C-alpha cells in the first residue's frame, strides 16, 4: 500500500504502518496533552499503541489461518481505522473463507478473556463510553474494547469479517459470485446508514461524527471493489487471454538511452514500458518514476538497462484470462506480459483492459454474443 512504512516483519509477513496512522497517534498525543497534560498524553498514547497491538493480533489471526490453507500473506498495514492484512488470494471454498474470517474476531475474544483471567480486568460494556478516560483502568478499557472489536467486525457487511462469513454461508447454496453480490449490497447499505448517523448524529446520544463518515466511505468503496473484483474474475474464466490483451504499445530496448525513453513517454499515453531484448523477450520494466530517477541521478545518456526494474509476470498466449487476472491481484503488478511459445512479447493485460472487457460485456443486450462473451437471454 502506498504511503506506508515497513517497520519489520512477523513470521515472514511485513508489518507496515500507513502515514495517516502515525499522524493519528500524534493527534491523540496532542489532544490528550491539551486536556490533561503530559501524564494524560503519555497514558493516551500507551492505550492507543496497546489497542493497535490487539488489532495487529486480530489480523494475524486471519494470516495464520490463511497460511493453513496455502494462502500467502505478504504484508499487513495498520491504518487509523484498523488493520488490513493482504492475502494473495481469497479462497473460494466456503469453509476456508469462513474459518479465515472468523479467526480475527476470535483472537479479540481470547485477548479480552485473557485480560480478565490473568490481569483481573472487569468487563463492563458501559466503559465503552469512557475508553479514553484515565479514570477507567487500562486493562478494563482494553478488555471491553476487544469485545467491541469482535462484535463490530462480525457485522454481516463487507469489508468486515462478518461480511465474509455471510458470503461463505451464502456461497454454499448460491455460488461465490451471487453470494458476493448480496454481501456487498448489504455492506453498501450499512455504509449508507452509518454515513447518515455520522452526518446527523443520534439525538440524545451524540452529534455529527466525522470519523463515522470516514468509515462509511471506506466501507462503501471496499464493498464495491470486492463485488467488482469477483465479477471480473468470474467473467474471465475460460476466456482466452488473447481476447483481452493490448497489442498496440511502445517498447524499449536495454541499450536505448534514457533520453529515448523520455521522448517515448511524451509521445504516448503509457506510463510503463516493457523492455525487450533483440529477440523480443521481456527483460525488464521501465516506469515513469524510473525515468525521472535516472534523469536526476545519471542524466539523459544513461542506459535503459541501468534504470529498469524487474520484468512483469508473464503468461502464455494460450492460457485463460482468469490466470492473468489472478496474477495481477496476487503480485500487485501493473500488467501481465503475454508471451508466445518462444517467450516473445505479444501483448499485455492489465486491470484496465479486463475492466474494459467487463464494460463491453455488461453493455451487450441479453441473448447477444460478442467474441467469447454472451449475455443469457431473459427466461
């Protein structure tokens, strides 16, 4: 995730903090200092750090369960609204997704009761309204907020864990795609309701709340993105990769000067360029940022070979589009290079090209076929 810093790794998974998370901690410290002095500021900061340690434990509940099903987990990012563990793929087996989703909230439940049994914490849900108050013991606040996190995450709406649990339960009867549509729709409805509450408040309880509005926007966008991603994956199954690949693009050679790359950048709409050898095989990728960095550090006479990064992943031209889409998601690559039997570059597939194919598919009248896609006629 952009604008995030790597602070280390746990069991092979990178732990990253988003810059807004650090700003959030600074804001908590400043507000606590303004209201109660240095002691309150340090106490408030300690509470938030311990709280997000619990959030991190929640995410590693997902991570370790996912690994049990062979799903790689490259990194986890801490945000002001919680954590985000990145899984290279979401299992489409309902029982696997159910167990991965439920693992996070279960970690919070375990933490809460461990604090009760080992640290003598008192569970009083009324303390939720005073989680920032130093008058409530730290262990009590941590125990009750962990239970709240477990309950809140089980709301049956994407992208909360409850939404994934709901999809897993629905998928066993309705199929993965339809189950995603329903869970995403509920997630968007929940976001809309949360946004109204955040904008107007609840009379007698609290007024307008900017944080709730921010969470509502995040939930809505995440639910929409999940539904869109699953629809793309379903549409690409069994479709030859050649039907969605770009064949008109500019390439560079390793021996070319950076100045040549600049001129190519200016006369095309591309922001990344495949670097191919004399036989047309991809050997690297030169992005706009690479060009700018090379100009600053080496000058316009530097060679493309000295500025390029590793080549994008490749897929054979006889493979299906869903394989290219899977690689785009798992590797977070800007594109997938399509190569022929000799390894020569013959096309490119990106999220944009697949998205354009989906728009064409949705635009088809029912019962009409276009290339490998068709819209079923109405019953």
